[in-house]
């Protein structure tokens, strides 16, 4: 989402992001991209949530 919002000129690039966390559970949840309503509200502004979620719980696959 941040790349789409702040670096639109990179959208045609083949980008690979590498993330680390001490918790494999957190990494697995991020890969899945599905969050509870409370998690989504806590982390995303209303405008980002409207633009990038398929509903209030799931981040669109194109992100």
C-alpha cells in the first residue's frame, strides 16, 4: 500500500519485499493478509481501508 501511495512510478517494477519478525505467526498472518475488523481499524486509515480492502477484513491481493 505504501509503495502504491507514495511511489506510483515503481508499480511496473518486479519488487520483492523481505520481512522479518521474531514470531513466525506474525509473518504467516502478514502473508495471508486477512485481519480482524479491530486489527484493520487499528492499523489503517479509513481511506486506505476503503481503497485496499476487499471488505473490512481482507487486504486486496493486488497489494
